[in-house]
């Protein structure tokens, strides 16, 4: 893969992650083949081969909710392309079956917050990690939030649309999203009626506007590489006008819950696709984006033509590609990177460096697209030996939490017992982020966000995650992670030790703070910690007093050392960022 | 309860302040081009109503003819309010008429608020609140004829939420990185060397561009200012001698701004964590002086945020600031559907929050020194969509404070004649008649910025003949 060569010295001899398998010597002699020493500053291997545990952690950080120790061991030595193909082949783990099976109260309602709690358990434990991560990424492009309506089954049904289509095709995804009760409630086209010339009533424009601006083509014409197209005067060209919105708004009329009654929701209406009620659908001509749907065209046919028109717009590939890259690997991808991914979206195929081919050859193929995001050849180049690194991204708080949970193999994963996981939206006491609960359809952050008063902002670099991860949230995040790392969260049943981390490997290194920090550096930051961060943490760990009065006291203090080490790494700049 | 006497006192203070700022200028030497009046204490509080508040359902026509006209254009929406029922909030009989001091400017036209805004209506009537009609982003004065013939220079990406929020805050679409709240505070900090920059711009919820300046960044306050448990809670590591030393080192690690990281993002993360630790400690220290208000705030989001603002103002002497810019934001105003059931609750919370804030400021004698003003993405379509309204442009806003020349309507609240020149060609979207920059300049002038400073902060202000709307007593220079 690549050598992380921050200081002109390739980081290589990381401690073996599963310490029990390393032999008595600890980090000095790793398993044969787990570490490939690289020449100073030189490429170890320019392909997507995962040579070392460090490579494995890096790739799992990009592509999953964080690498577990067993996954790290399993993929080390494989080519990332081959591993990705095996992930794509896994069956989808859905959320609705578990949610629907929850106990009901006398009104047949599921206990509140269950959908949020179960989603944490789901993304931490699901075996099809890449699919789940892609679904989470898509949830931040075709944004549905339960901020306005907390119907849990409706959200579960929507989550599963994203999970099922995450490795499918973007056109089909747009179709299912459009016909979903969740999106219809959220963007207010549920029971949206055709205009009425007598009262002057006009169709709701909400979905027409946001499907264009946020879910498909964006505001200005793009080249395949994501740069804006310019007109003869050097100006950007807007993709649509207000007249297009008025025309498209007529398309999204007449949809309501299935069951034959426009105004009535049947019991299972929230977990079925919407039905078209012809008498409520606009019969007028619908003109938008250069397409004219003739007067009198039926509702389903109008939606089909509209979604085809939107999907065929040349912006879709670069618009979606750039945002997917931002969710997985880089906040400021080069035009060439965007073009590689957009080309995979357009052609429906991507060929990895090792020759493996992804995708079925149909435009909008998301396996080809995601493979292009994660196997982009330049990701596997060595970072420049000198100078400031401006590639990479800030990791979302949600991913920083799940990575901790997976890296330390938390047992008894039952968020229902964890009060801290009921609602993680607060930036004062939570993560400042909760899946499927963004404040608006504009997600937790904007793809173009540039943080004021920062080095990256002064360099005009985009960092969406800084919109929620910043001075105002740093202490809240620190305290949230401290509680989990120290296993001192507030639990409903205090005797039920949920979300308990396993620090066995780490405790075996507690007498050697340098080895412990090296180990955590590999496990959590893929060997990206700076020498200064490591020196500081080693110094802190060596300062914590180990009582020797009783074995229990010693063990207690040793646990403090490990928990402190973990917490400090979770709050280090190199864990927060991946590059 | 008119505030004439208080305003009188305020103006006296303003004169004294001018003299003292001259003194500051002299001491700073002739090279200092900035001269903001930073004497005494003043605060501005922006309440951003995200989603686009429906102006036509906030300030309603009250004279029978205008009311009938709106009810006709919005017959479906009024139907969802059951407006003809005797108990309906949109029945004309139940609207709260605004008894304007400047009624003469509007002829036979009369205006009202819905009942849900009752606390704001009381404040209006007592002179603590003014309404600014049909304000919105403009590059220059704009007419429908200019739009029709293509000669109008328009703000980019009208009707798009994120871009119009950004335009209201920064005069550019999403991606612009300086807001006018931050720019105002840049000028203050440049003129007041003792002003604590960190606590100059305070946000209570989201991280938006409004408070971003060149030298000023927002500080976030909430209901609790929590310090890092890892070193402030002694139960974590224990009580051994070595543990205190470790805690000191942990604090130093978290407060370290620089780890020789090569990643520019890592450098930023280190900086923001360090500043969070330092600023949180500083604020927590100031907060030790806090005493509770007698005023009880509501539990809704706006009220809680305004309580945070009030509490911060109350400890201002420990924060070392003579000017502060606050930013409160709240969502839910994107009422595409179910407007009749949603807007009332939003209005109620907004009105209760502002009213409680007024009471709290009266309690500590600061009501003359603060202004609270609203902003929103845009107004909404006058023509409804059945049970809601869609994205528009111009809308109506509130300005409250002891210094406000209240009980007046500034700007225009056009007739609901949606085919008239007051509206764009579709769906009755108001073309603003007052620009956001005039709105901002009026408050900036009161805040102490001079003409040059206002023009630096507000790029299109010179395109408008009336840079001060007179809400706060008009130009003072």
C-alpha cells in the first residue's frame, strides 16, 4: 500500500495488534509478513495491496465504521480490491425486521428512541460493513431526518431503502426514495395536490427544488471533473430556473399512502411505497430541464420521465461523486480523482489496479462508483515526504465513536441501556451528530463548508465536518468519549455492563507506555500520530501513579493508564483526521 | 411603559461615549483608521429563523379591504385555519391590531399580528418593538420591470435555503466565510484594544457564517459549560500524588496548539481543541460570578438560547467586553405544509422568548443597551399550495430594544395584489423594498460603527439612498 513517511522515516515496526499472538517479546518481532519495512520515504507498494496492519487500519478507516482487530488481521496481506469485492458480495443486513419486532405499548407504539439506539448497535455489529457505511454516506446526500417526525418504523423503512440500494444503482435509489413515506413527509409532498385554478392553490415546490439542488444535479453546471462549467463571459451557469421548479412541482402531485384512500394512512402505510392517486395528480403540461411532459400524462409515468430526465443530467456523476469522496476519503479531492469516480458512475464500471472489475456496466452503478472512491490509485501513493499535507479529511464524530467501539470489540452491544446514546445531537454533551437526525435537509454540514479562522480556511480548503466539530464541540466530544473509554457511562440498568470495551491486549502493554502508545497508534490512527503527540502521551502515562499496596489497587491504576491512553488518542489530532 | 426617558438617558451616554472614543483614537496614534464608538456597553442579538418565515402570515393586513384581499389569495390556507370561524386565529376579529405611531404614512391601510405573537404585540404597543416590512437581500434597488427586461442585478440563487441564509448573513452564497456580525466585531476589536476578542461574538446553537470575522470568531455558550472531565474530575484517575501531576500534563496536552503535525487539518484540530479548553475555563471562571435571574424563561429552544444570551450579558464585566454580538438560531419555519398547525407554535415560542429576554434585561438595567432582531432565509409565496407556502424573497422582521423607536412600521407591507409590481411573476413572491444591508447599517450605526466602517462591512450599502432606516433614532453623526 504505502509508507506513512511523515518525518522522512517510514513508520513500520508497529506493535502486533493482537498482543497475545506476538510471543513473549511483544512488539519487537511481529508475525511474519504482518510488517513490511519500507525504504525511507519511498513507495513500498504502489498498488492497493494491504501489506501491513497499518495499511489495514487505514483502509478500514476509509471504508467501514472502524476496523476491528479480527478484520485487521483478516485483510492484512490481501489486495484491497479483492477484500472490497468480498464485502460487496455479503448479503444486506436490514434494520426494519429488528425494529418491527420490538415490544409495543398498549397503543402498538415502539418505545421511544429505539430506532436511534438500534442503529448504533447495527452499524457497530453488522457484518456487511462497507454496505452499511455506504448507506450512511448516502443518508447524508439524500437526507431524511427524523427531526420533524419521529415515526420510527417510517425511518426504519427508509434506512433499509438506503441499505438495500447502497450497492445498487443511483437511479433505482432515487425512485425508491421518491416513493418513500419518510421522504414524502420530510419534504412535504405527502398528499400534495394539483393546483386549483378556483382558489389559486399551487403544488408544493419543496421536493422539486431539493431533489435538484441536493440529491442529483446541484445549482451550477459541472464538468465531469466537478469543476463548474463557464459560459462565454466566464460566468457559472445555473442548472435550473424558478420556472423549472414550477414545472417539476406538478410532477410530484398525487402521492399519498398506499391503501386506496388519499387522506388515510393504513396501519402499515409507513412501511410501504406510496401510491399515486390520479385524480390528485396535475394534468397540466410539465416543463423543466428542457423536457416537456405533455398535458394529461399520468402520475407514475410523469415521475418516471422526471427522474429519468434528472438522472440523465451530466451533473449527476460529478455531483454525487464529489460528495461520496468527501464522506469516505478526502474533503478536497482533485479534479482528476472526481473525474475517475464520475467516469465509473457514467460507465458503470471500474477496473482496480490488480485488474479486478467492479460494476455491471449500467450508468449509476454504485459498486463501480464506490470502488472508484476507495481504490483511487492516488490514495495509495506515499504522501509527500515534506511540506504541509492538505489531503485527507476530518472524520465525523459518529465514525470516531464507532471506531473506538469496534477497535476494542465492545461486548453486550445494547444501546438501549446507554442513556448517552439516546440522543447524541448535543455539541455540549454528545457527539454533535446523530445519524438520520440532521437539523435540516442540508445535512449536518455542507459539502462546501470552509471553517473561518482556521489554517485550512485561510487556504480555502473545504472541511464539511468542521461545521459540527470545532471549538464549540471539542469539550463535549472529549467528555462523551471519556465516559465510554473509561466505561463509566450512565446506564438504565447499572448491573448490565453494556458497551464494555475489551482492553486485554492493551493491559498487557501497560508496563511499557511507549509500546502501548505505538500499539494504539497503529490500531486507531494507522500510524499517523506525530512524534510529539506520542512523546506527550507516553510522558503522561508514565506520570500516573501505580499503587503497589494491593494487587487490586495496582490493577485499578493500570486500567486508568490504559483508559487514559485510549482517551487521549481518541482526542488527538491524528485520530480526528485521516489522510 | 414607554421608554422615552430611558432612551433620553441613552443618548446622553452616547455623547459622552463619543468623547471618550476620541481620546482612545488619539492615544492610538494617527495611523488607526478605525473609530468605532465602543464606549459603555451595547449588544446586538440576531435571532435567525431558519426555513424562511412567512411574512404574510406574521404581519397581516387589518383594514377590511386588505384583509379580504389576502384571504382571497390564500383561500386554501385560510381554510386550513378555519378563518371564518369565530375562534380562528386568522379571523380578522381575533387579530391584534398594530396602532402605529406612523399610521399616517399608510393611509387607510392597517396592520395586525396573530394572537400567537401577543407578547410581541404588547412590546410593539409599548414602544419596545418595531416592524421592518419587506426586507431581503438586494444588490441595488430592484423593480419588476428591471427583472422583466433583464437589467436587474440580483442576488445569486434566490429561493434556495442555504444560499439565502448565507446571503442574509454574509452577502454571498454558501461558501462565503465572513458574516456581517463578525465584520462589525472586527471593527470594534480594532477600535477597542482592551476588548476581549474571544467573548466578542457568541453563538448559542449552530456554527453559521454570521459571526465569522477576520479577527473575531464565535464562542459557543450553552446551558452548561462543562469542563473536561478527564482532568477536572478527580474521580477518574484518583487521588494519588502522581495523579495530580498527570492531570496537569493531560490539561497541557489538550491545551497544546501545535504538535508539529504536517496535516493542515490536524493543525486546525489541535488549535480548536486547545482554544476550547482555554476559553471554556475562562468562561467558567467568569460564570462563577453568575447569579440567577428572577425572570423565568420558557423551555423551548429560542427561550433557552435567549436565556443563555441574557446570562452571558449579566456576567459581561468579567468577560471584559464593551460590545457583543450574539447569534441565536432556530428552525421549523419552512412551512411547506401544515402551516396552520406549525407556525403558531413557532411564533409563540419566539414571542415568549423575546419577551422574557426583555424582562431579564430590564432586571439588570441593560434593556436600553441591547437590540434583538430577527432574520430569516426569505419570505414565502403569497399564493399558497393548499396547506402551506413555498420559498419567496422579501419578508417582514422585528427589531426590539429600549433604544428602538418602536410602535412603528418601517419599510413596506405591500397589498396582497400578487399580480402587481410588488411581486415577481410567479406565485406572489415579494420583491424586497428594503435591503438587508440597510437593515444591518441601521443597527451598526447605533452599535457605534462609523460610515466608513459600515461601508467596509456592507458591500452594497452605497447603492441605497437611505442607509439608516431611523429605527434607532437615525444617524447620530
